[in-house]
């Protein structure tokens, strides 16, 4: 893929994302967060979840 083709592709992706309503963008972000958390739990068990909770508690102090 040449540089111009890649630039065209990325521009199309950005424009299509910007054209989405804000509610749809929020739904996509939330779905991606859920998918990422399921992936880490599936591959690494409860360890990432435990570390995440520990870091959140430390940051809230």
C-alpha cells in the first residue's frame, strides 16, 4: 500500500468516525472496553482485574 493510499484510507476512517452521532461513539467505546476486559480475563485470569482494582484504590487515596 502506498503512502497516498494509506493517507486516503485513514482520512476516510476519521471522517466516518466524526460523522457518527456522539451516542454511537460512546456505545462503541463502551463495547470496546468490555471486549478488552474480557480478553485480558480470558488469557490471564483474575490477575489483571486484581491489579486494576488495586491501582484504582491507590489513586483514589
